[in-house]
């Protein structure tokens, strides 16, 4: 199981995302960023940051 805390990516947010694999987690992160933080698209630097903050739980 993979887990990402939104605050670890730099947002003032208590959101925690969980998925079976990193690809699914990245999809969730993009959806969360779009719907909660009004981020239209994740740039390459943000995706790199997200990948570095993913935890295995």
C-alpha cells in the first residue's frame, strides 16, 4: 500500500491519499490537487516531489 500526505508536498492540507500502487496514487494526487487546491495540471517538478514523498505502508 502506498500513502501520500498532501502537506508533505507543500500544501496546507490534512489530506492523506492511499492506493495499492504509485501510479494509482499519482492519479489520486492529480485529482485531489485539481478538486481541492484548484491546480489544473501537475508540472514535472511537482510530480517529482510527489514521487519522493510517497510512503510504503
